[in-house]
C-alpha cells in the first residue's frame, strides 16, 4: 500500500519533473536554476536535491521521462506498406508539434559537450528512434542493396535536420513540404 | 599597393581566424578564451579585439569565413541526372570529413539561444545549402507534386541529422550506409 507520505513525495517529484521539462525547453538547461524550478512547480526549491540529487540528476530524470514518452508514442510495425508509411510520417510529424521536440534540440548541446553526463542517454533516444524505424522498415520491400539500418539512420536524420532548420527560421522553412517530399521518396522506393 | 604594415595586419587576422575556428571546433565557443586564441595563433591576445572588436565579432568573422568556404566548395548545377546526383552526394559527404563540419554543429547551440547574435548568419549558412540544393534539383525531373524547395529542405536536413547522430555515436552509426540509402532514394525518384 502506498502511504500518504509516499504519494505526496511522488506527486512532488512529478510536479518538479514537469516544471523542469518546461523550463529546459524554454530557457535551456544552463539558464535554468533550482529557484526557477521551485517557482514554476510550486515545490520548495530545497526539496529538489532531495528528489534528484543534483541539477544533473534532474536533467537525467527529465530525459528518462522523455524517452519513455517517446517509446509509448511510437506505433506498432506493420507489413502493410501504406500503413507503415503513415506510421513513419506520424512519428516524423510528432517532433514538430510536441513540446518535447524543442527540448530534444536544446539538450543536444549538452550532449555534445565532451564528457557530458547525458550523452549516453541522448544516444539511447536516438537509438530508440532508429530501432523503431528499423522495425517498421524491415517489414517493407526495400530496394536491392538498401538496408533497413541505413535507411533508418537516414529517416531519423532527415526529421532531426528538417526540424532544426525550421526552429531557426520558421518563416522560411516549409517543413510540411519537406516531410511530404520524404513520404513521396519513400513511397516510390517501396510501393510496387 | 599594399603596405608592409597592412600585409602584416592581414596575416595576423588570418592567423587569428584559423586558430579561433580550430578552437571553437575543439572546445566550443563558450570555453574558448582570447588567451587560448592568442596562444594557438602566436598573435598577442591584446591585438584580437583590435581586429575583431569582441569575442562575438570574432565568432561572426569565423562564420563569415565558413560561409565563404562553403559557397566555394559547392559545384555547379547540371541537368545530367547522374552528375547531379554525384554533386549532391559529394556535398553531403563533405560535412563528415571537413573540420568545419563539427564547427557547424558546435555553433548550432549558440545560434539557437534566444537573442543570439549569430542566428542570422547561421540561417544564412542553412539557406546557402538549401539554395544550392534547389538549383541542382530544379534541373532534374522531380516526381509530380514534389517541389525543389521542399526536397532541398529535406536533403539538407538529412545530411545535418545523420551527421549529428554520427557525432554522438560514431561506432554505432554507419553514415556512409545512410548516405547510400539517400542516393538510392533520389535515383529512384529522378531516374527514368
């Protein structure tokens, strides 16, 4: 049985995590302080280290949560080509509309820093996306010589790179048109 | 006629720029100090502000130079499909082998920061790449409904995103295979 105290602690943890994810997205990781997280979450700033140890611990927990959300949001692979293409297109489109999409880019900076504690977790997020792509693509009739692995790296890369161009210049980058081009390329490659 | 003094000044400027580009690539922009640039270039650190005003001015000059190198390195568009595909493949491959490729990613962080002074310049670099892609693609027989603009955003994005996955996990990301998949997709879309 969960005691009242445990339940409150779990609730506080959730509130802190949600506030931290928002702030890391809006201000970036470096610019966010425990005081900001305390204010946004309504939880005393002094209790944040009790829950997460350090700011780095908080960042890792936020990434853990994003990874779980990401995994939960990806659909089941199917051998029906049109359905598979829809599935890939939906996954691609999600990055542009979910708040976690921007977080993903903001944290790239931290992940690329030499010796970064979140590098491993960030690579895991990339791998979860690639693995999903591979599982969908393995069921499709790919052109001779094209591996599901290579194509999956390409698809994940395309979505990441279109997203970044759009974040930098939303008025000048028509991302739906770029994703439509990707779908057309894929359809021509795998439809009979 | 260039005086001796002007020549020396121009040489110092070049040495500082080359050293700064290396250091921004290796250590990142924030971690690099005028002292580092002075030591690497062999030019007195005190003269750096004289040439570039501030660290931000130095960063803008490094970006300006990268943009010029980038433009000079892109080949001339052609209507021969195989040649055009080679041209796009070469452009894509260059990001992975040139030292400026890593600089490009390191500076993305700075460019995405709200109010960043380099955001405009970074967008220009993206646009130079997209424009090159568009000029090559406009000469090719694209599938119905696919615009050279949308496809160009996609190709630039694919290269950026594959590059980042590879930087984070070089042992786990087979980038040549991903670029080969891109070439196959393109060939199936535009070859008769």
